[in-house]
């Protein structure tokens, strides 16, 4: 069964900490995405990557950065965590060859910044 | 800027009833409209999708209706079941956007009472 795996289900971090969220996919997908999910706001795109070492800003990139050193791994970095970054973070991947460009999502990481 | 607007935010339906969720979009370059279903503790999963060359697509109890001139599309769930209780997201992307990037609506929490 194909998978997108996010390293942590729950994280609690302190304000000002540097936070790493890891995502790994085993489907050899070219494209990977980071979204955050907040009630009433839906899923908002933070960053995406269409190839190793390539990245593009999404709609809300401020306060975040990403790293993609290997095709299967896409990391989201919170440079200095703030309380307004408390959220559910979802990683997804897709391929140019996926039917209808269907995304495969991970189960999410619920991050709380205190 | 929310390019895909979804309503209602929450919906309660009796078992056997019809659930209807609506979305409207602004970007006329969008040409792919999927719906995703998310159960608690899980990431969203692709449910059904449509392209604007057809006005309706049906898969089992799930139907997408699409109105290109009004820039609206909707999800109809016939004979709704308690197992359909989940959060539903509409989304849109365009061939002109990068790498299958999806813009999501705000989400609808559907509760089906037995």
C-alpha cells in the first residue's frame, strides 16, 4: 500500500524553537506539498516542490522554509516557532502520471506552540 | 484571498437523506475540480473529481454537478449514511498552475444521524 508518512502525529514546542516536520513518500512521486489545516480556513498551501532541491512558495510561506534533498523526503521548517503556527500540518504527494493528479496525504502532524 | 469558497461550514443530515455541499470559484483557468473526504485522525483522500467538459459525474452515491457559466460545482451524497460523516473539501486546479497545485475550499463537516 502506497504511503505518505509524517514523522510525528503530535508535537508540542516552545515559542522561538526551530521545528522540523518530516514527510516521506514511497511512491516515487515528483511533487510534494505542505499544507496547514485550520478550522474554517480549509487547507492552505505553504510550500511545494516539483523536484529534488526545487521549491516554490505557496499562499502562506511566511515563517516557514522547506528542504528537499532526496526525492522521497520533504521537510517543513519553522525557523522560530510562534503561537500562531499552532495548527494541523499535512504533507501530500502526487505524480504527473497520477490519475487526475490525485493527491496522497499523510495523516498529519498536530503542532502546538506554547 | 480565498479562490474557492465552500458552503455550508457544517451540515447535519438524517440517514437516508441527501447531503449537498456547494463550492464557487473565481479563477477561470481552473479546469480540474476534485472533492476530498477526511475522517478524524486521517489525511484527506480523493473521493471524486470532474473536469469542465461534462456537467455531471456520478460514482455510486456521490455525484458532482458542475456549472461552468456560474463557476460553481457541488457534491451530492444520496442515501447518506452515518459512515459518510466526515469533513469534505472541494478543490480546484488549472493546467496553467504549477505541478497539480490544488486550491482548497474551507471544508464542510458532515454529520449523518442514524
